[in-house]
């Protein structure tokens, strides 16, 4: 057994008692090392936790769909060309092409611009003011040269039966997102 300065035996690994204090404590260097280790561990773990716990595939998919439709509307205005957005409900993908393209584009070109909705989420149906409810096949959404679209409601659903409804305004480009399935008249 180790013997301290006062001639008393102490257990191996126990902290030495300082003269006059009667208590043991941590040095500033030890505290800094522990804080540095905790900081490094949090820096590595926090992004992973954020991605796995805080991101919702349903909301991520809705942002992607909204982004694609807004991008096509802006492209139509910039190019002064009408576009057609195609929703493939069976394949869970969305792509667009110029309306003036009489033939369908090559599959490679469509694949490059297609948005695939991630697997836990699916496109349930699409409602447009002029076309009504479409829940199968490949509904089309026409985008004018001015970037206008028909009033459109898109419903997305995940594996937990949570539904997100997105209502696209025809002229302003505004999107109203609502939790749950919203029926259109």
C-alpha cells in the first residue's frame, strides 16, 4: 500500500488530500480535458442525432415536391415556355418536360430531372380544379408560360398513415401545407 506524506496508508487510485483543505478536488487542467472530450464527442454525435431523430421523411418529401414545382414555374417564366409536370403515382416519381416537346424525352433525360419520393413516403393522389381527383396512373399538371398552374392539392402519406396536404395557389406561388387529409370540393 502506498504511504502518503503524513505516514498514513491510502488506497491505490485515491486522490491525495491537500494540506489544510481537508477535501480533494480536480485541477483546472483535468476539467479542461474533460470539457474538451465532451465537446469532441458532441461534435461527432450531434449531426447524426439531428438527422436520425429530427428529420421527418414526410416533411422532407413535401419540401422536395414544393421545390420542384416552384423551380418548374420559375423555369417556365424564364424560358417563356409552357411545361408539363408528370406525377407517376405507381413509381412515386415526378418529372417535367416542355409542352412543345411532342415526343417524350429520352428516358435518360427524364431520369436526370426526375424527383423520386423516398420509400417510406408515397404520393396518395392529386386534385386539380379542372381535372378533379386523380389517384392512379400519371396525372399531368400544366404550367403556363407565365408560371401559372391550376389550383392543385397533392397528398403525401408515410408508412405510419400520417398524411400531409399541399395546396398550390394558381397565381401567387404560395403553398399551404396542412397535416392530415384535406378534401377538396
